[in-house]
C-alpha cells in the first residue's frame, strides 16, 4: 500500500478528514521550505502538497503565481524541489508528499527520470495540473512504474463520462476543484460541492479531496464533513507573502492557521459522529 | 495524391499534429473546450454559417484581398519576381480579422454574450473589439503592460470600440502573460464567455480552427497567383509569431510539393545573443498554453522572455502545426533580426509606397534575400500580413523622432 493510501486508511479508521496544506517550494526562499513542511506537519497536516514553481501557472490565481515568481527569483528548479523532499524525508518518514505543478519542467527532465528521482527522494505522488487523462498515458505509466500515485483533478464542469475517465487515470486520491475559477477564488457553495462529491463517489471509491476557495477554519470544518481531505493553498501562501520579508515568522503564521483548521475539522468530525 | 501522403489531414482526432498540439489544460477547461469543439465541427459544415461568414468577409472585411506584383522592388532587388498578398488592406489593417469574424459568429451561434481575447501588438485585440462592437457583444482584451505602453494607439482604438483593455502586470508583462490571464478569466466565466484566441496556438481545437478561418488567405492566393502568372509560385514566405498568417497562406499549398515554404521568425537582437523570439530556429519542444510545440525555455523548463522589435512576434511558443511542418521538412523556418526587418520596412515603403507592419517586414526581408538567389522568371509570394500604421511610434522612436 502506498504512503498516501495508508494515510487515508488510517484517517478513515479514526473518522477524520485529512488536512492538506499547499505551499510553493522555494517561496520566499529555498532555505526555509523544508522547515515549513515540518512546521505544517506539527500543526496537524496529514499530507503535504508542494508546488513546483513554473513561469506560466495558467490554472493558478495571482497569489500562487506570485509565489512562483518569488521562488523563481532564486532559480528553484524541479530538481531542487525533489532535493527538498529528500531532506524532509530524513526527519519525517511518514507524511505523504505530493508535487503539484505544470508539465513543462517534467517534460524537460523526462518522465522516467522525473519519476525515478522523485521516488528515490521519497515523493509519493504527482499532480500535473495541465495534463488531463487524455494526454496522461505516458506520464501515468512512468509514475506507476516507480510506485508513485498520479493525482488528478475533477471540476464542477466534469460530467459523468469525464469523471469515469479521471477515476481510471487517478490513484491515491482525486482532488475536486470546488469552484469554477483559478486558485484563490471566492464563492464556495457547500451544497453544490456535496452534490458533486456524491456524483464522483458514484464512479470511484478513492478518497476525495476538496480545494480552491477554502480560506478559514469554518470553511475547512464544513468541507471536512463532506470530503476525505481538505486542501488549503492560497490562504497559506497569502501568509507567506505577507511575511516574505521576515521569513522566520512564516512558520508560526502557517502553524496558527493550520491548527485552527485542524481543531475546527476535528470538532466538526466529532459532532457529526455523535449519535443524535 | 494518396490521402496518407497529404499534409492537409492534420490534426488527428485528439488534436495532435504528429507529436505536437493536443490538449494540455487543467480539468476546469476541458468541458468548455469540448463544447467549443462540438460547435466548431458542426458549424464548419453548416451552409448557413458559412454563407454568413463569406458575406462578412466580402462586405465587411473587403475580401478577396488583392495580390500585387511589386515590380519596382523586384527589379531593384534582382532575381525572382516578388508578389505580395495584401492582407494589410483588410478592414482593421491585418489578417487577424479573418479569424475574429469567424470565431465571433461562432460565439453568437453558441449563445455566448461576452468575448475575451489576448493581444500582443494589439492587432488581434482591435480585430476582436471590432467584431464585438458590430455584434453587440461585451468585450474584454488582456494585454501585457509592456505592450500597452508600446502600442498606445491600438489600446485607444480598442477603447473607442467599446472594449475594456485589462493591463497584465504578471510575468514578463507581454503576450504570453496576457494569454495566461485570458485563460484564467475563461475558467471562471465559461458559461457566458467565448475566448477568441488570435493565433494557431492553444489547446485543440484552436490551432485547427484558427487555421481554417485563416486559410482563406491561401485559397485566394493560390487561385490569384495562377490567374496572374499562369502557374503556382516557386516559394511562399510569411512571418511566424504564433503563426496564424503563415499557416493561413501555407495550408492550401501544403500538397503542392513544388512550392517551397518559408516561415520567418524574429531573430530580435540576433539568434546568437539569446535575445530573440525564434522557438523553431533556436528552441526545444515543450508544453505551454495548452499544446506541445517548440518553445523558448531555460534548462529547467521555465519559459524565458522573448525579444523582438515587433510586439506581434514577441511570443515564446509557436503553433503546433508549424512544429510538425518543421520536423517533417515540408516547411523551412528561418529568422530575420530587428535591423534586417527595419531595413525591409523602409525599403518597401520607399520603393512601392506600401508601409508594412514590422511583423510583415520580417517576411519582406527574407523574401528579398530569397528572391535574390532565384531567377527572374521565378515567383516568390510574400504574405503582407498587416499595415505599418500602428508602428509609426516605434519606428520614429528608433530614429530619435517624437511624433
């Protein structure tokens, strides 16, 4: 069983939803990323999504684009990001890490080389945002050959046939993009998300994560009632940005938000689990 | 010709031109692209749609555009006869409108009420704002901050036409960033919004659809040049940024194997300086903006900034069909630097009384070089893709003149 599958199985047995923070590797400086990863685990993160900086992050909003720009100012490469995971793994053998980014840096490294180096460093999966299942065959194969999960997105506009295709392509979990728009957008409607998650559950047993638009503890708690994982990205990256000039404060800032979310999610879990 | 030997049956069912093209976008856009593809495939077979498109191209754009024998230029240059396909005479001053008319009519049939577009030099933005005004559609144009500054006149034209111009300050603040921003808008607004891409790049079906709307250039030219000279031309020359005017001219000639084809990229300050916009001549295959194609990238796979005197060629990618035509050897891709393009700009202006766009000046410059190596009874057909009115400020500034 992969580290990701193990983690979801354990959470399910506890009746808890996974808290999945996203930060961009190298933002605002490559020296602090590994420390931030440990901080986030300490604050209750169950799985870490590490963004690979890209010059043209088409599916991301301005907050995460600026994070990429800050990292690229230090020339943080895909190889560097894999190296950060390797360092993280020396002190944390358990928390799954997935790399989230765009295809071109992977294309330049080569699919097989990427999968091999990532697996050796202790990466557990990859989400290449701009590779839909239709174009994913070779990359998925390369990832699977090295025992890595290929995480896929599902969207509000994905109809049944597409959901089936996504479920076939994906392993580990499916990441449901809970609203139309780029990362960091507004207007999340809980009932709509719940309805769509039910549609996805009709085609797969895989764990479902929800992300895009989760800003605070209350929203995280709401999502934890209906999803297997709550992904929080822009809200964290905004805090990184606000403290970019005083990087020693970033860890505490991220921990505070994650602890609030973790607490609210676990409280919500207990409420819904208790007999009424 | 055997269908399998034809260069005209691409892309395949998945939008691939050999290894290039395809659909590389986030899941959030897949449904919108499928809806677009359905509409495009339906209406390109629809007699009413095609009749409306033809009528607009004739009465609104002013097609067919003429072919002009640049006799004085040919004589002075020596060698082959140079003919110009006059896309500069279209309404709005460039080939871009052929495509925006087509896509806007498609938007109308699909019931979309809002149009978005990206623009570099501003020609595609103007052509989009123009058709949006005519059809009464809301229009937002994304344009890099750098381009907004160097193409002030076109920004004002778009605003006069009722479009909202949104300046993009992310990344390199040029065309590629405008395209990123337009895609982001579209992801959030797909229900009522149609994204008119201005070139033969982007995810399928855009490269095929834009080519099909621009292929009117080559269809007309193929007939006109035979009417004028009695035979097919020996060579075609067109500038290539994203590559829409070039593919528009080339496509109907692809199976005429005796016709040599040259696409001209922007060498900027020189290919050897790295400061250029010539992915086919000096780039590597990669994935950007929804398709696999040749790109300007660094060794980490990050897209690098491009440099060209002409904003319309200042793009780090290129249409996937050009990538395929390069690899198959059917077309040749060459590069012309800023100085050569400027010289050609002045030369055409002074010898023929035609002021070309700086983009088209790259094609003129290579056409002149090529013609000089050929015989006087041979014919080089150059696509004069746009007029130079928009470039007055740029050229004047280089000469130290303030207008």
